[in-house]
């Protein structure tokens, strides 16, 4: 299986490729794709697959049996078609900024409060993070967000690397999700923020922290010890 193009280059917005499979007229597999499939709290990419002058809108992207499947709005694409692809960049770039911001917040939650992330959902105008945290207070969360904003000012670089399962297993801080590492995967993609954070991750990220702008805490919710929640937005 070919590695998705967004894995090593989150900034790729357009490329040429070939249709390799069409199911029910509307579910398309491409030889190479940079369309991000829904996963890890990050929504799917939208955009276009273009054949000659005909534009097929990509309305949903998901992974099935390890393959990235693109649902388009109309039938007409055939196996072997040479196509060009375009990502709705405004949508994707917003998700990239939110995704890196959520890593920054989760890094501080982990370091300052030993909190683990139990869920997260990125949206176009906000992100929700669920986490466990023993000693919770809304003031602490405000402080954490302030700390994150100070780190953004330092404009640290975000880099991508790959590590083996053996290397990842001895560093539990690499996989801070409460659910642990997926089985059957032998090589893991690591997202690093400067030298302050590294995490196993399949999402798309910005290159420099300043691209986030500023994080603003919208709301905190205290459900119980293992279920705290916060919403933030970017300015
Ligand atoms: Zn992530």
C-alpha cells in the first residue's frame, strides 16, 4: 500500500494521479492521494477530483481495510482515468492549525497534570478535548492555555519522523491517548513540536507554531474525575 501523500507533506494542495477502483459509481480509490480520511478527531478533507474539465466534488473521505476511499457527488469516473486533485485548502488548513494546537494543549495537560486524552473532536470553529485529570480546576486550564500561547510565541517547528514499535513501546509518553497503540502496526509516525512534545499521530499538522495564531478557551466542563472537557477556538 502506498503511503498517503499528506503523511510527509501536509501542505500539498494539488496533484495528478489515476483512478484505480470505482465502487457503486461514487466511491473512488486513487493511485496516490493527499485527501485526509476522517480519523483521530480530525474531519475528512473535501475538494475536487477533476477529469478533463469535469469536476467531481469530494464530499466524504474515510479509510476502509486500510485504503483511502473518496466519495464523490456524481458518477462518471472510470478505472484508469487520469485525474487531477485539489484539496479545499481553507478547510484543511484550519484543521491543521487546530490539530497542532490540540497536541500543544495535550502536552501541557500531560506534563502539568498527568492528564490523558480520552477523546477529541476538531471542527472548523472550535475543538473539543476530553481528558482525565485528578486535580481539576477551570483556573488551571486557563493557565495551561496561557502557557500554550507563550510557546506559540516562540514559534517552534513541527517535524515528522517514523519509529518502530520497539522504539515507541519504551516511551509511553509518545502515545498519550488512553486507548494505547493500535495493534498490527510496526512503524509509527511521530509528530514533534520543537523539543517539547512528541506524539504518535496520523493527522496533518502545520510547520510552525505561530501558524496557530492564538488559542482561546471557550468553555470547561467538569463531569467527573475521568471525564473533564474543554473547548477552545483559534484567533
Ligand atoms: Zn493528533
